[in-house]
């Protein structure tokens, strides 16, 4: 893979923090988990949908910028590797893309920011809760496969928030 | 001694490049993530919209509360971290300096160009922000707002006062509340946050 030049990509423009030309913010698990809980508690399934959608849109936009900036990254393998590196470098956790095709696939996360944050604040939950990661994966794959937003659905079939051994994400094209 | 924001920005930018084997960034006593401001804005403003006009005030309160509670826990972690001890604490001579240190960390986190305009010890804090990502995000997406939109910074301003003047952690939470009388999203030249003693009874009152 053409190395992701992280030190060049993460910088500042005045008071803004920029990553691959896009404005980002550093937030900790307290805020990320508080937002998730606020949406889930008050809007239920609709709140979950908003969480997934917002992550998907932002991830899609970020990835399109990234791929434009690295035109020599052309193979699927190198693009998925770049996605894993990006996820990890942003402090979001670890993603293993295990079997990915244009029609869908399987992704495993042995650790991620939202799991660490949720367990630290609220302990075990009864349902899968990595809604942010679901959206992030969908947006990244839509950018990688040059599909429109909403092309993929991502379901979480195992989740460390409910003490499964890993988070498992099943991706399907709609 | 004045707070040197550039030293804090340097420490945050360097620290944010270090992550442990699980892909987590433990920095300033919290787990940090780096993600698009577009995400946070879409989440807040879509939530407000979905709650509908009848629950709009409740939506605002919930978003401000989420940030207030976060700011209280986050900056408590931050001021007890080794990074704070090494980088910020040497510049602090008073509680007012501590608040200026909090604001400098928020600038380093990319929350906006926070400037502490006034502190009346134990009573009032006034923060000005020319480039809040929330106000900018609202304007970009929806145009001019009818009311203030920087819910995250509003909650955080109150948390700063809770931590410095609200008594021992965690009992001081919600001693203060903040308003945003001016917001760029509604056409003001900058956003302004004023934190003062809360009229809301605390849980132990």
C-alpha cells in the first residue's frame, strides 16, 4: 500500500484540527457515549438509525477525500488496509476485514473506542451497541466500491458490549 | 503566569499520534477519538429535528446535558492526568488559570477558538468563540438559525465552572448552568457562553 502519511494528514488550520482536508474534533468516550445513550433513550430505533447514518455520511465523505488524495491506492486489499489504518489512527479501534466482496462480507473488531467507552461508563448491555462502527464501515465500503450512500447495510451479530468475545459485523448490499 | 495555549496544542497533537495496541488513544486521562465535525453536527441537529417542535426544548436540554456531564467527567480526568501535570499545571497559579487551561485544551481538541473573556471567581464565566464547529456546521447545512446552536460548548462552559468553583468532584456537578446569548448560527459576530450559578436544585438539595 502507498503509506498513509499520517503526520502530513493530521494537522491544524488556524484553530481547526484537520484530517485529510476535513475538519475534525477530538472527543472522548464520555461525550461519544453520552450522545449515543441520549439518542437511544429518547428515540429508540430511530435514534440508532440516526447514529448509523451520521457515521456513514461522515465516513463516506472522509474516505472519498482520502482515496482522491492517494490515487495510487487502487487494489481492494490496499484500500481495506487503508481503512483499517485510518480507523486505528483515529483512536476508533481495530477492524479486521475478513472476507469482503462487492456484495458484502464479514468484519471483526476485537476492540473499539465505543466498546471501551460504553463498558467504562455503563457496563454490560443486553443488545449490540456499536452503531457508530456499523455506519463507519458502511460509509467506508461505499466509498471504496464507488457505490452511493445507503448501498450497504451493516448488522452487528456479536458485540463486546454484551460480553461476546468480539464484535462481528455482517455487510450486505441492499 | 499566562497559559501558553501553543504548548497545550503541541502536547495534544503529539499525544494524539500515540495509540496503544487496541487502537485506543489514551490521552489526558480519557480515551480520545478523532472524527469529523460533520458527524457531531448531523447527530445533534438531526436529533433535535426528530424530536419534533413540541420536544425541541427538551432536545436542547438533553444535548446540553450530555455535553455538561461529559465536560465535567472529561476535564476532571484531564486535570488529574500526567499530561496536565507536566504541561499545564506549571502554568497555573489560580483557579482562573485552571479555567483558562481547560479552554486551551478545548481549543487543542478542535472545538473552536475559545477565548476566556471574563471570570468573576465563583460567580460567572464568559467565553467567546469565533469559530465554533457547531455554529459553522449549522450555517453550512441549514442557513441562519432562529436560536443558538452550540449545545456542546454551552454544556462544557458550565462544566468548567462546576469543576473550579462547584466543590468536590462529583458533588459539584450542575452547580452552574450556561446560556449562549450570542451565536454565529443566528447571525451574531461570535458565539458567547455565560456560565453562572444554576437555579436548578441539585440532587442533594
